[in-house]
C-alpha cells in the first residue's frame, strides 16, 4: 500500500510532458514579441513562464537581424521541449554566442523556424518510408514550413506548403522531414 501511494506521489511530481517524444534538433525562434516570447514549464498555455525568447537581434552595421536558436529535445501535443536558446555568432565576428535561456521549457510548434536540407516529405520518420510529396526538381519550387507538429530522433513532423516561387499555386503537405538546418544566415553542410 505504501509503495502504491509513493508511486502516485512521484507520478504527480513529474512535469507534464514527461511522456514526450525524444529528439535532437535545433530551430530558430520566429517569435516577434518585443517583451520576449514566454517559455513555459509544461506544454500548456497556462503553465508558469520559466523564461522568455527575445525578439530578433537587430544586428550590427550591415549585418542582418537574426534570431535565437533553440536546442529542441522533445515534443508533446504540438509543444516542443527546449533546453537552451542562444544568439549564435554567424561569423560576423562581433560577438560570441549569447545565451538567452538554459534549463528546460516548452514552446509551441508555431514559433519553430528551420529549413530541411532535403525537402522530401515522408509518411513516417524513416528514410525508407513512402514519400508523401516533394518539390519538383526546379529551383523555383520549395517547401515552406507552416508549423512543426512533433519530433522524433532527427525528424520534424510538419504542416507545410510546397510553393512555386514563380506561380501562385500551393500544395499543402503533412509529414516528416529531416536534415534540418537551423542556421538562418547560411546554408548548412
């Protein structure tokens, strides 16, 4: 009886989202809130705020503005667990990475920005899974991520559009992408 009561108490102490899918990814923050976008203690809009993601850094001189890059380690219900966020030094030489958050917190998938290096969308997080869709082999067509839904391993599940840069048509697509680049200033290799 005592063990059962102890187990119930321990389960109650686990943070919500303890059952989160595990992943190892990075993404930049697309949040623009001048007061800083709230990082929550649990994957819940009403959860306690444990930190804030600052708006884009305005850059210096001719350098463009850039955004905080987050380390993403899990997902639950459209929310993503992050363990760090920093403004990287994109080689401008003006500063070393500036840490803006350390710890554990949760942000919604709508604020995650990233580019899949390989824009093929799969039905499951496996390279051998069926292909749902992909941009044509045409530099004028690409994949635009609308929001991240979940993550597992090195894959993001996304709601996206395949867009033609020289045409108005768009094709909605949902599935899994990998080879994620979270460097908004350059192309990842």
